[in-house]
């Protein structure tokens, strides 16, 4: 037989249970707030059971703070009075370890004094700064990686691409995190000079850099690292091509408004691909007088990249220079641009011609090693160049 309680008893029983539930919850909340090892959060669905004074009262125990986000940081490079913030920056998975927020004027000013202020801290650890001026990626980077491998500490790399370039570089490459703050560059205009001075200034911030080589994305080395390093470090003079060209493409570009600071007799032309020592590099980034003249008056068909450095050095520092370039290029076909080389051209005979079939002066003596680099090699030359590397440049196979 089923015993049925009166309806009033059933309601009273439920209210009795509800009363004990409220009492239990209140005791639990008060006990929890007194503990110091953890905090208690009241579910919103039960908030109507709790007195407002308890709900609104903030807990004196704060939850443990969240750990800070994990950031990879490249240490600040200290260069005496120049502290360049090179905290890791990310862009499409690429690290930019040389990036900073200095304006060009600030950068040039710091670079003009960095070597003198910090050179005493460098003892025998002199490096060659390889500066690459490129519109984007370096298609021959794997060949250069083979060239640099094993010689860490004897070189520095600086890359000036178009600012919109954002492809990543493998972390095991010598070019990883070697990009500097860049701006757009246009052929034959002052922006080319700005980019070259920007590369020099960034490299000068490292006092161990004592020689500076300007290269393009189509350049290759034609000797191994040891030969290149010893030749450059052992040279008494810089290697910047300077010559007086009487033709329309030379003196014909002279701007009379530059007189008397620059006369037509002082006007010079030359290849922009240079190798210079630190003393001359400092003088170039410190120049304001002649840079201002060229920025005001040397506009096309006056090409800044062919005339500014040669004219500046010819006027102020001719004794520091050998008047030749270490970078070979083939102008034999004539025209405004040199010959380009594809995969079919990469042969030992052609490369040895660049290496040994010339004659020049080196430290007062005649030598047949006049070119350490060569230009205008297309991207499809990478595979045959890598095949020649073991025997031509002394790499391990």
C-alpha cells in the first residue's frame, strides 16, 4: 500500500530542505573566503541564494597572476654611446635582428663617431662587412652560405631590401636576421646613395667592422673566403673606381650649378660597387656639403650612383683610394647595362678568366688577382655555381 502525504506536508518538507541548503551554502562560502590558499567563485545561477553583502564584497585573496607571454629577445648590441635596440621583430616568420627606429640623420650621426669611440675595445678581431643592396630576396644566398661557412667572427652581413619585402630566411643561413631598416630605391636617383650610406652607417656601428664591401643580389665571390679576407684586410688603400670620362656619359652630366664647390675638372665617374676601409667609410657618412649639392642638382640624366662617391673621394680623399673596383662586370657588349650571365655561362674557363686574366697594382706591386667578386649572375646560375664550389672556391664537397 502506498502512503500519500498531504500536499501541505510535501510543500513543508521541500521548504525545510531548501532552508538547510541555504544554510549549508552560506557556511561554505564564508569558510572559503577565510582560506588563503584558493578563491571561490559563486555561480551566477545560485547568486540569488547569497546575501548581497557577501556577493559584492571583494575577496582579499587575488588569483595567481598569469605568466607573462614568452618573447624571444636578441640582446641589445652595445656600441659604446650607441645602444641599438635589436629586440626580435617578427614579419612573416622572419627575424630582424638589426632593426632599429633611428632616422637616417640620427643613424649617420651616430655612425660618424661610433668607430672612434669604440675602436679601442677591438683587439685583433677585425671583420669585413658584406653589404647587400637588393630589391628583394638573394637568389644566390646558398652559394654565399657556402662561402661564409666556417668563418664566423671574421665577417658581418647587412642586407638592404625593398621595405615591402617580407619573405623569410632560413635560420641556418648566414643572412638570417641581417636585414636593416630600408627605404625604396630607384636606379640612378639619390635614393641609391641614401641606401648605400644607410648600409655603411649600420655597419659602422660595429667597431670590429674595418672593411666594407658593397654587393648586389647578382654578385658572387670568385675566390674562397680566406683569399678574399686576406686580400681585403692586407690592402693599404680602398678600392673605389674613379675615372675622368670626357664623353657625354661622363663630363656631359656635370651640372654647372655645382660650381665652385665642384668644378668640371673635379667631376668623376665610377662603379658604385666598392670596397673601402673604415676611415673612408666614416668620412662618407659624415659628408653633408657634397651630399646636399648632389641632392639639389644631380637629377637625371645626372646619375647620382655613378658620380657622388667618385667625385667626393676624388676631391677630399684621393690618397686613400686605388681608383679601381674589386667587382668584375662585362661591359664588352656596349649599352647602358652590362652583360648578364645564365646557367649555360658558368664554366671554369669563364670564371678563371675573371680570377686571373687581368693585371693591376696591389700595395705597390703588380698582381693578376684584381677581382674578388663578379656581377650579373642570374638566379638560374645557382645550381652550376654550387657544383663548381668544391674545386673553384675550395669548399668541401
